C-alpha cells in the first residue's frame, strides 16, 4: 500500500532525514516504522484502558463483598455471644 504526504516543511523533512540517518535507515523505512509503532501503541493504550475499566469494576465488587462479609460476620458474632 502506498501513502503520500504533501506539504511537509523543509524543517520537518530535514528532521526526518536526520532521524533516519541516525538509525541507519532510509526516510521511507523510518517513517514506516514510526507509523507502525504509533498505531501499535494506540492499540495497546486502548487495551490498557479496557483493562483499567475491568479492574475498577472488580475493585468495586470486592469492596461491596467486603462490606457484606463484615456485616454477616458481626451478626454471627452477635448471635454467638447471645447463645453463650
């Protein structure tokens, strides 16, 4: 697949050329890798956000269960004290 980017400034092109040269690759190869890495990072970021949402939900469930457990535990202790 081919992509063209028009109207980049000379400064931007020179910067890309310098970065590519420092990596020992062509401008085309450098920009391809840059774009691939950007897309991959965006996908990972989306997955991390999804996992954070699941984690927050799980924490809420655990907190609610802890409250319920403590309430039942207090009731059981009260009943045990009454039966003694």
